[in-house]
């Protein structure tokens, strides 16, 4: 189970930097460090340091000086892992760091598994599993919003809500048990009405959290936005306009874009992954055909489709074909080229698909702000306040919440059917446990291993 041996890893990124850190954690962290680190100045020893202090010195392999380093000591339980931790801050070259790590491993430490430091923080009780997962999200965050949402979770915002829900369930359970044990002092008369109210409120709260799951995914990964349309309508121009740079090739030749092209962008704080595609039409050209198939396939994983039509050209059967592909996704219809004389029949399009229409010019940039506004209205209900809002960004959390919700629904059904209270406690307990599972209680070893192994080395 809980390995008490001493572990070590390179804690900084795998690129050359100004400094690089070797982190050592475990009961023997100080012993291991003493075998490789020699403080400068007579009579100094890292063993005599109070926690959170440092010494300057040399890393030595026998008599050979490997590097100069600062040795930072954090004593249990006040450290990242809750164990004794020593960080050797060396110069940042990768080869050098690997050499120091190798030396540390030869001196009594074991190479840490990915995520093992954070796992120890969890096993040491310093953080719960939602916070550990937040660390992981933070490391892999691709945008500012994802960072802020993970920091919120790291601070315990999600855990707090789950703990509140659980404490309500626990009180209900305790009351029912007391009443069953001691009917003279606790009465269950009229209690089911109160329980029903509380359970309904809990379901409501869980629903609110679950509703954030979709937004949570988009915060993490960016809204997958696919630009779709016939050849030459201005898809690549729109991508460039949204990115503010000439990323994709734009020419007057139909069929310029042959492959899909993916770029990350942030529009008014909303992270997007924008995918430009080949113009969809009937073609016999094999290269083009592959591009068209790719474009069609990209619809499947899209959170949003920007369906672009050329306002200066009448619609045709290719447009009909494209529209027939759009039935499930969120769509914004974009009428492009408004700087030219307009012939397109807007009403006809909105009769085919119900979606907001934005008119713009991808060439001049006119109308782009309307598209941005449309985006913010469509997602995140027009506002984005990640700071205080808790988002469910994790599939495991979503599953646990869904299960807890199901159990609570059964409690409500039981109340409706006037089941005796001790029956209700079965599902109340189940909901309590499912929510506990979110916080990492009763987490099987396998699951803990699976969660932590997704971490990177040194964390
Ligand atoms: N006047 C005008 N021309 C535009 C506008 N947007 C794009 N164009 C022009 O239309 C032509 C095609 O633009 P692209 O952005 O390459 O179109 P596309 O949809 O990516 O085309 P394919 O990659 O071939 O499918 C280019 O000559 C653009 O300069 C616009 O808003 N107004
Ligand atoms: Mg193009």
C-alpha cells in the first residue's frame, strides 16, 4: 500500500532552463541529500536547518564536483508531500539534471513514478482527490480559463460544495437512525416532508454542477469550432480574421484548402479550437475528395459549426447537402462577403436550419464583433466568471455525480410511495458514498493508481 521509501525525480520541465530542481521526498530525504550535497562554509549541515530554509553548496559524486546548488529543506508535515522533502536547485541543463538524479538514485532514493509526489500529498491527507486532479489539470492546462478553473478546484471550491451536500445527507441519515433506535425522543412524524425538501435541493445542486460539465470540457479543451462551407466562400479568410494573422492560404481558386487545419484562439476570453476545412462539394479529384471527407468527419466531434455561405452567390445543391449534415450541432450561419452586392436568400437558409445568422466580411473584418457577441451569448450564457463558478471538468466527477443523483431520485420515489424510512437510508447512504468517492474516500488502489499515473514525472 503506502510506500514509505524515499523517492526522487526531476521536478522541472524537460527543457534547458536557468535552474532545474531535483525533488527528493520520504523519511530518508535528508540522508540521501547529505550523501550528495556538501554545504559551503565550515560546520554547516542541512540536518540542522529548520524547515523552509536553504544552504548553498556543491553536488559531488565522490570527489568530483558535479554542480553548484542550493539545497532547500522542507520538513514533514509541512511540505508538498507531507513528508521530509529536499529540493536540490541546480543549473538547468537536462544532461546535468539527469546526472544529478542518477547520483541521488545511487545514494538511496528510488525513481518516483509519474504523479507519485502528488499521490503522497493525497495519501498524507494534505489534499483530497479533486485537488490532486486539479494539479494535473493545471499542469496540462492549455489556456488561461482552464488555469483559473483548476486553481479554483485546487483551492477546494468543488470539494466544499460536495462536502456540504454530504453533511446534509449525513444529518438526515443520523436523524433517521436515531429515530429508529430511540423513538421516544426522536419522531419521524412529518419527517418525510422535510427529507423530501432537502433531497430535492440536493438534486438541484447536483444538476447545477452537472450542467457545468459541458462548459467544463470546453474550458479545458477549447470549444471545437469547425468552419464549414462550399469552396471559395471565405472559410480560410474567416479563420485568419478570427486569429488575427494570415495562418491559412487564401486564394481566389476554389479548392485552395485541401486538408483540415487546426488552430487555438481565444475570443473574448473564450478558448476555441478552430478547424478550417476543405470546401465541401462533389468532386472526383482524389486528393480533394479526401479533404472533403475529412471536413464531413470533423462535424462529428464539433461543439460548434460555423457554416459559411458566400452572400454574393446564390445557393445551390452543395449548400443543401451541407445543411443536411447539420442537425445535431450548435450552428452559426455566416453570410460572408457583405462588402459585395448580396443575392443570397437568408430566409431560405433559416427555414432549413434554425440557427443565428451573422453577416460579415472576412476580408474587411466588418461584422466580426457580431460573431464574437454571438459566440459569448451562445456559450457560457453570455458571461464567463470562472473565478467563483465551479466547473466539472473531469469525467470521473461527472459519473459520481450522475450516480449520486440517481440514488437521490430513488429516495424521492421512496418518499412518494410512502416507504418506511429505513428503506430510504439505503439510497441515502449510496448517494453519500458516491459523493465521497468524488473526494477520494474509499477509492480503490487501482483507481488511485490510474488517476496518478496520468500525471507527468516529478509532480
Ligand atoms: N470581397 C470579399 N472577398 C472575400 C471575402 N472573404 C473571402 N474573400 C475572397 O474569396 C476567395 C476565397 O477565399 P478563401 O478564404 O480562400 O475561401 P475558402 O472557403 O477557404 O476556399 P477553399 O479553401 O477553396 O474551400 C479569396 O479570393 C478571398 O479573398 C469577403 O468577405 N469579401
Ligand atoms: Mg480555404
